[in-house]
């Protein structure tokens, strides 16, 4: 036989579906996937979210069904967001015992218990977003403090250099929360603590602070423990970047955000800072850490995964969903293959847990495969 001189032929391991399946380095499991769900107060039918085709703002009844479907699909978790009928400056409904999110948590727990009873298999863990933006009338993730129009930071930075503030924003309401106001870090922490405890009381197994306030994990841990909820876990949105990919989410929660979130969410330019944020959350007692969005921050995800001894999650956000749905609807990309590749890429980059709006659908595809 003539020798071609080629010793290594990697194509051997790609030659058949059997072989490709055998040598796959990463696989998606339903149990790795977490489905985010929106529940809207006071609606009698689910409201489609136009910028997220296929997703809706649920009624309590349709939430029950969606959670049961998620349970039957074998998902690892559901992440609940509430859309309240009434908003105010401090987000009072966020910790109201009968607020929309607390009600949703109870319903989700019930639906899961039912499916678990019927199937004998563990259902999804119930997680709740712990953040005020859905509940405030100004749409920010915390309570505002007036800084005067020229001095810049409130309690978040201790000086104009860190937070921007009204005077340095070039006149627009973009660097601060708008009109010389800023999100007050420490006052917001008290609200998060109350919210986390209300969620735990309602039955949340995991609370997920997503507001990027300094010290939020430690304060929530303290509050949960003081209230007797030592067993409730914290999934920290640790490296959460200020991103246009949250755009469709605004519609999903009816948020009319004034200004932007750049004084508390991170700058896309900064990777090392994302690792530092994760380190701080780990030191404060986070049980799990998260990187968000996922697709544009796979390097940060890999970095966090390499240094974290706790499970690492990634959130494939609303805009990532919308992009693939829009391109697929136009026939420009193959929908299923693109969804699977986008999620597998997140797993390959180091995510143990993936939040994705396609979770239930992907779980069904995996069963077929
Ligand atoms: C904050 C929160 C947001 C998302 C999840 N939690 C919005 C934001 O921080 O601006 C975005 C999720 C998505 O876009 O899919 N409550």
C-alpha cells in the first residue's frame, strides 16, 4: 500500500453520525436548562411578546401549564419574572406577600409538585429574579436618589468619576438615571433583602439578584438566614453587562426605562472586571454565579468557569433569542440548528447551567435525537 504520508486524519472521527455522537465533547441535557417565564398581573389571556416570537406574558393559569410542560420535559429549573399591575418609585409590589411574583412562585411550586407526583421524577428548581426594574415606575433596578444636577454619583461611587452623573453625560439622561438622579446602592440593598425574603416565603428555592448593586449577595444571604431561610440558594448574576440584547425583555416586562443602566451594569469592554465581580460574589456567599448575556461574553464565561468552584450559569438573553428567531423567520438561517449551536457554544464555553427561552423546545428535541 502506498503511504500518503498523512498519519493523522481527524476526519475519521467525523465520518458517521455514530462516530460523531460517540466523540462529542459536550452534550446538552434537559436538566442543564432553565426556562425564564413572565407572569403578568391582571390579564385573562396570555399576551404575546412581539419582539420575542413564541414567548408570552403568562396568566397564572397559562404559567401553571408552562411550568408543568417544563417539568415533563425534564428541565433543571424555571426562572420567574413578575409584571405587576401597579408600579411605584420603590417597587412596593416586589416584596408584597401577594405580589404577582410571589403568587407565581407558589403556582410554579404547585404545578411542579403535581408533575413530580405523577412521574416520580424530580422537577425543575423554582428560581426568582430578585430585582426591582419590573416593579419601579422609572424602570431602574433600584431606588433613586437625587444627586442634584451637577455632582454626579450618589452613594454608589462616592464621587463623580465612577458613576458619571448628570453633568458629565453630555446633556442627555443617559449617564445617570436621568434628571440628576442615580440609583442608590445601599438603599436598594434593603429592598433586595426584603424581596428575597418574600420570594423565599412564597417558596422560591433559588433567589437570583440581577441588579448589580455592590454587596447584594452578602446582604441577601444575611436577610435569608435571619428569616430562617438558610436553605434557600443564591444564584448571583455576577458579571452582568449593560447590553442592547436586553431590548426585547423591556417589552416582556412592560418596562419604560428612563435613561440606561450603565452606572451599575458592566461595560462590554471589560473582561477582567467580570472575573472580579464573580470573585466578589463568591466571597459574599453566592451558591452559583452567572454571566449575562451569554453569546457576546463567552470569554468571560470561560474565565469564570475556570476559577469558580460553584456551578456557573449563563443567560442567553431576549435579544439573542430574537436575533435567531428573526433570521430564521426570514429563511436566512436554519432555526433548529442555529438554536442548538448557540446553546452548545455556551455549554462549551463552560456553563453548567443555561437559561434560555428555548429550554422546553430544546429538551423535546434532545428526546427525539
Ligand atoms: C433584571 C433583568 C433583566 C434581564 C434579566 N433580569 C433586564 C435588565 O437587566 O435590563 C434581561 C433578560 C433578557 O433580556 O432576556 N430584572
